[in-house]
C-alpha cells in the first residue's frame, strides 16, 4: 500500500513538471515574439530567454 502512494505521488510530480515545462515554453515563445517585434537591435537580449 505504501509503495502505491509513492508511485502516485511520483506521477503527480511528473505531471506538475511537464505542466511547468509547457508554461516555460509558452513564456519563451512570448518573449521571443516580443524581441522579434522590437527588431534586430534587441537580438543581443536573446540570452535572457
């Protein structure tokens, strides 16, 4: 029984991590889009992403 709880917890953790990763990718895309709108002069800021 204890092992089952552990595996469930691990599953939830994996779901949380994957969701965070999706949010991170979305945020990165948004930031990159903003830099693209600003133009070439902002390209030196791309390391922030």
